[in-house]
C-alpha cells in the first residue's frame, strides 16, 4: 500500500508541492530549503500521483496569475484600455 501524500504550500517561496504524509506534521520546503515548519493548511491529500497532478495544476494557475499581475502592472490600466476595441 502506498503512503498517502499531502499538497502543501511554502510560506517563503509560495510554491505548492507534494510531500509524503508524516505523523510529526513537520516538513521542510524542497524548493527553497526553508526550515522545518508545521503544516498550517492542507491543499489536498491522496495518492502520490493525484497529489503531483494537483500540484502541477496549482503551480500553473499561480504562475498564470503572477504573470497577469506583472503584465497589468507593467502596462497599467491605460494600456489595457488602449488595446480594447471601440
């Protein structure tokens, strides 16, 4: 039987990741190496495969939102209004 996994989010780098469930409820970020933290919120749980797919989807959505925010900050509201059809 495969061990259950959790979908977690690092408070430092803000990336989602799948971690194997532990009794201690402590984990450290494998992306940025942030020190061991207690699990504050679970964004999902299940099999390893399901959690990895969920992590990919969440990170893709977060990346799209960050990109859209950067684009709107770069061009501002004026840039968005100039491109709209009249």
